[in-house]
């Protein structure tokens, strides 16, 4: 799906949900700025496959604190309470 200024959040969410229910899809690549528009759907997706990978776009910098997979990994590694803090520390914030 190519998202442009006329693409609504509902259209993105509907397409993403269709992809997440397909058995022939293993990875969904999505720009992080578009992922922000459908964040609740991404957070609600807990299955291992398909995996949703957020990528930086040429227009927006990548923020690991918004990436669902990175946040979940940080919570596993450093605990739910200290994971976000550790991410900021690693970024030098």
C-alpha cells in the first residue's frame, strides 16, 4: 500500500488488519510515521507472525521509543518500568 496525503487512517488500518490475517505474510514493513497513525492496531497485535517492522522514512527520523518491537524488547531485557529509561540512556537523552 502506498500512503499519500489522501490516505485516511481508517484505510491504513483496514489494509494492515488484512495483512495481519493472511497466512502467506511473514513480515509487514511500515514507515514509523505511518505506524504512528495506526499505533493501537500495532500494539494490539501480539502474534509472532506476521511481524511488524517499523522503518524510518526519508521525511521523519526513526525514534526507537515509538517502535513497538524495541519497546517490548527493552521491557523484557530491563523490565517494564526501567526499559524506556534504558532506551533513552542508550540514545544519550
